[in-house]
C-alpha cells in the first residue's frame, strides 16, 4: 500500500491521497474548526480511527481564531487563517496522520481574502518549500458560470505555482454558513448540470488540480426529514458525460460532498461510488462540542455560579478550570467524528507511514 509522511499533505501527495480514497471507495471528513480545541479534537479523532482527515476553516472561523477583539475584521480573517494553518503544520505529524489543510466557502466578496492568503502562502512556500494550505475553496456558484470559471482559472494558476489545489462549486448548496449562501434559492439550482461540470474540466484541468463541489440537493445545516432531497445519481451522470466526451477514465472528477451534517447514510454511501473523496461536516460537530460542554456545566452548576461553595467553603477550581470543560467538548466532538469516519469508510485506512 502507498504510504506518505505524516503531516500536512500537498501537491502530488494530496493527489495520491485522493486517488487512494476514490480507489478504495471511501472519503475523508472535512471538518470546520474555529480554535485549537476543535482542531486538536479532529486530529485526535483521526489518529484514534487511523484515518487521514481534512481540516478547514471558513472566513468567520478564521476571524474567531485570531480573536474577535481585533477591530480590523479583514486582517483578523487573514491572520487567523495563517495562525490555524501554522498550528496544524506544527502538530499534524505528531498525531501520526496525513492532514489536508483547506479554506472553506469564499464567495465573490471574499476573493480578496483568498488573494491575501495566497500572498502569505507564497511567502511560506519560498521559506519552507511547501504551501501554507493544501487548497482553497472559491465558491462562485451564485455567479454566472463564465465568470465563475474564468476567475477560478485565474486563481488556480497562482495556486498551481506553489503546488496548491482549488475547490470550486457548481450549482448551489442550500442554507447558509458564516454569511455565505442563502435559504432563498430556486430548487433547480440545487442540482448541478453535468454539462457545466464538463465546462469546468475543459477550463481548469489544463491549468492544475481542481476538486468539484457539485450540488445534488445538498443543504448546509440539519433539517427535519424530507426537507432535503439528495440525488447522488447526478454525480454519476456527470462522471459518465466526462468519460463519454473526453475519454477520461471512470470517476475522473474529484468530487466533494457539501452539507454532510444530517445527511441520510444511504445517500452518503451511494456517493462514495461516484468519485466523492471529501465530505464537509460542521453543524453536527459544533453541536457535539456544545453538548459535551453543556452536559458538564449542567452537572456542575454550582461551580459555574460560585468560586467557593457557599455552604461548605470548598473551592470549585477543579470543576470550573477551562481545561476540564473544554476537554468535555473535545471528547464529545471526537465521539461524533467516530461516526463520521465509520460512515465514510475511512477508518483504518490512513496512508501515513508509521514509525
């Protein structure tokens, strides 16, 4: 079996990892994080499950990583993303797994954020020989397709020069995440057209590596059963058209499943047959972290009302120490990720070289 050095992967190693996922009919959880607690929980869960993993940050998550007290929000979003990436670069190898570093959902208004991160990435590459991030997502699915593909092509040329990949979106993922997206979307836009995917291949494939978030009814967040109609056969049809028109091998698109939280398990399993190597998860892991903290606080209410017990005089320091209750959040998040690794069939399949 192919093996890779543990740590952050990029360039050819990233393509090797994607190929292993697609050949093995499994995918990696792509987990949105907001601080070192959630980032460490993801790496711990991946190590526990002997799986590789994708860590990603949105613009809002990056701003929180830097600190909401910084008045210049744009600078905070840039510095927070850099701080997140540097933390993972330092720690990933010690967890003994391969980690893909990614930024999530940058729409037209956030192109300057991507450009600033590319400048930071170029500087990092010149010093270390590797990019700061494995890939960036540029989500121009709400724009005209010609603008979408032309702008992605422009940015991909810059990314390819420092061994990075781009993730693009065709069709629209419903719901909203960190200010990107909307609930007010025509239903037909939730389903990507195979002909549009072919256009993306023809435009981008000669320039560098791209992955494709093709919408097949995906929605951010969790909704009551019946509200979301996932149609993975759209992915199959897109792959088939590409092979028919270009002679490319089966499942040549590297596909991304957005809106993975709350999705039907049979639809997740079906999508793995059609070239999906990455599934985003955010809402479920946020809730898991919050539930772990909340259950602990509920069980130790006095410790969060008093430093010292008013009746006995006993100190509560060991109960309210942030390291205690934040760890409860991490543990709960890890439990939810155990389920994700099982659903995506990646457990036990890490390519990281051991020893």
